[in-house]
């Protein structure tokens, strides 16, 4: 048994570090979310909603994003038609937590690790804002394609970026890079 623990030590350290970081960050995020009333929208989702509105206004879109009166989400009105809603799950925080947990598990030098976490999180955030803006336009034009757009294509894009960042990190900066 000891032989196997020694043999698989790097894998076990990775798994332990990854899950520890993921659990701690997720619990901190849940603690943050618990600070909001049941019908209130958290600050991260509010910022994402404002950034989506700003981005779409930059392209002269007829856009209005407003807090729902009855529910904890933002309503997105595109060309005067209610098109989508932005809920807590749309703010990409859970994706960023997953990204950070992996980088911590494969950490390198402290400064490089922190810079990569910050840069990668900003890239994920920006892609998410762009994703929501594009999704708004596409769902306005093709509402019947919601499943493929929202459920398949756009998750593939955001998780694809995370995967590319992970591969780049492991090959260039982690302690396991050659």
C-alpha cells in the first residue's frame, strides 16, 4: 500500500489540492450569496448585467436590462422584446472557481500563479459578457434554437477557453512544465 501511495503521490496531491481549493472557494462563494435576500440579485450578477448592457449599447443595440420586480434576475429586453434573463448562474463565478482550483492544484511560482489566475479570470469574465450579449441577439433571432445555443454551443465556448488556459498553464508555467 505504501508503495502505491508513493507511486501516485503527485496525483493524490493534485486531487487533494484541487478539491480542497474548489470546496473552500465554493463555500466562500455560497457564503457571499447567502448575504443577499431571497429576491435580491447578487453583486457579481448585477455587474455582469451592467457590462452586457454597456457592451451592447457600444454597438448601438436597442437594449434594456432591468431587475425583475418579482424574481432574483435581470430581464434583458432586446429590440423591445423580452429575450432572456440573467440569473446568478450567468455570472461565470462557478467557472472561475473551477479554473482557479485547477491552477492552484498545478501551481507554479507564487507571482506567476497569481498573475495567471487574475489574467485567466478576467478573460473568462470578458468572454462571458460577450457570450451573453451574442446569446441575446441570437435568441432574439432564433428563439427555437435555445437548447443548442444556450445548452451546447455557448458552454462549449466558455469551457473551451478554460481548457485552453489549463493546457497553456500546465505546459508553460506549472511546476510540472519542462
